[in-house]
C-alpha cells in the first residue's frame, strides 16, 4: 500500500455515486451486499453494475455469509476485496486457498466512545484474523440504533485513543471507520494514524445517496493531511 492515508467510500448504492467518489479521489468504494440491517444493502444482482464499473477497486461487505454464498458472490461480482462484518477466520482461510488474488478484509467492531471496551477480546480478534491470512482490518463502531444492533454505518465514533493503540500494534494495515465526516477527518488521520479511513453516512445527502459537497470537503481535508 502506498504512503498517505487511503480513503474508502462505503455504502455505495448506485453507479453515479461510484463515479462521484472516484472523481473526487477515493481509493476504494464499498458496496453492502445482502445485509439485512443496512438501509444501503443491495442484492448480488443489483450490485453487479457497480462491480462491473471501471471507477475504483470495489469491496463487497458481507455479514454472516455461508461459504457457498461467498463463492456465488465472488464468481458473480469478482470483487477487489471481500470485507467481513462478522467473525470470519475460517472463511478467510478457505477463501484464500481458492481465491488468492482477492483481498480479505475483516471489520472489528468497537462500542461507541462512551461505552466500555473489552480490549483483550479486540486484540484476540486482530490476532485471529491475522493468523487466518486477512489482508487488512477495519476498526469500526457497532451501536444500537432504533433498538437494533448495527455493525456499521452508524455514524458513531469509537474510542479513538484505543484505536490509535490498536493501529500502532496491528500486524496488518488498519483502517479507521465510524462517524468520520469532513469536520473530524483531519483529527482522525492525525491522531489515529490509520492506513486508511472508511466512511459512509458522513458524506451522504440522505441514506444511500452521497453528497458531492461533502465528498469534496472530505477529500480536501484528506489531501491537506496527506501533504503534511
Ligand atoms: O453503511 C451501512 O449501511 C452499513 C450497514 C451495516 C454494516 C456496514 C455498513 N457500512 C460499512 C462501512 O464500511 C461504513 O463505511 C462504516 O461502517 C462506517 O460507517 P459510518 O459511521 O456511517 O461512516
């Protein structure tokens, strides 16, 4: 991975937003596939056009997927990477043998900043996915929204002091996600020093629709930080 903080714009639901994110300078785009608790989720069929588009390496986000469904997803979409929102060490071991050219990313969820964290458990998950052969981890926030637990797309920050330590000690490249937006992205990059940032709701006009102004404001801040 080249120097400078990478940017993944996630929760892309349509081709125009994929084009916009690429034109504004994002490095990756993310599409949530068949995730019941996401308002931005697409079926494999709906996601096909975005994965076939030429804009940016595209990551498929999945939750509690079977190996058979994972094979179907990979053969249909040919993603740059698969990002697992639930624990997936066993799937990663199997998938790496059959699809060595496809990156396997693991989301690791922390609670919102004002809640207690089980740090040894988080460190164990990092170790587990590293041993399994994952290429990258994403430290994201899980939170209860409107009565149900959401593993991503929450707009909530976790404890960035803790993430700073986790990133520093992580054996894999680590991205920061959760509640990043144009007004806090400079602090996120300068303080946590992640290999990349991953965001969704902070650059939207409404759920599932990206905002050109917010994307542009975000990328201006990222470029300033990357130039320091
Ligand atoms: O975006 C969603 O709707 C979503 C729902 C369930 C799981 C993951 C989801 N998005 C994945 C992402 O990678 C987001 O960029 C990440 O969770 C951060 O979201 P946000 O706090 O909205 O920036």
